[in-house]
């Protein structure tokens, strides 16, 4: 399902047919002729903190912590597979970014610095890979389905919030983050 959704987003973006989603999505949290952020200062701070969880430093710090925890639990195979999932996801996202080469949105002011290509969102893709794969790895330790589902659902929600924060900050189109999240989730589930 994730890969099918990712493919739909790729087709829409490459065909120039994602405007019905992208422009209204970017404008939803903006107001006025200068397209200022419509939320409070607190909401903006929460959005920046949320996006930081998908940034290179924190995301990789959590991934490294998971590898170390798995090693302490004497789960060397799982630690190696998790590390390969994260590294492979980063390579896959980078390859798609280079192939598509979409520029970042210029419709609204960016509320933080962001460089590189826009599609798919690296924050969205890589956060989904790291957090969902981490949840899947640790969920396997529980025999209770409720615990497993809660861990995986929490990771999915967290990574989706990270994805949407990129749109609120104006540095990605909605189609970028939807594709990124679906691709990253698909990668994590495929690896599991």
C-alpha cells in the first residue's frame, strides 16, 4: 500500500499534476498578502522542534542509540539489519531526489533554512525509516499484540508529524512529504 501510494505521488509530480494538492496545502497555514504563518509563536516553536526530530543529527542519534541498545541485548544480527535499513533508506531517498530534481516551493516564505532537492522529502522519508524500523525492531521483543501495535502506531504518527512540519514551515510541498513518508514507511516495512 505504501509503495503504491509512493508511485502515485511520483506520477503526479513528474506529470505536473500535483498542483491541486500542493498549493492549497502550503497555503492552509498562511494568511495575508505576504503569506505569513497563521499559527501562534508557540505552534511555530513546536513545529520547528518536531521537524528537528527528523533532522540528520537527532534522527541519526536515535538510530545509533537503537543499534547500541540492540547490541547490548546481544541482538547483533538485528542491529546490523537495522543499520542497513537506515543506510539503505538514506541511499534510496537520495537517489530518487537526484532523479526527480524538484526545486523547493517558492509560494510561501520558508520559516527555516533548507537546501537540496524537494522531492521526496528527506526528513519525511528518513524519519519514517528510522522511527518505524526502530519500533518494528523493538516491538518484536513483546509477545503482546497491543504493545507491538502501540509502538508501531506511535512511530507512524511521530514520523507523519515530522513530515507535516515540513509543509507548515514552507520548505516542502505536501506531495513531497506524502511521498517521503509513504516511501520511508514502505522501506521500513519491507526491511522488517
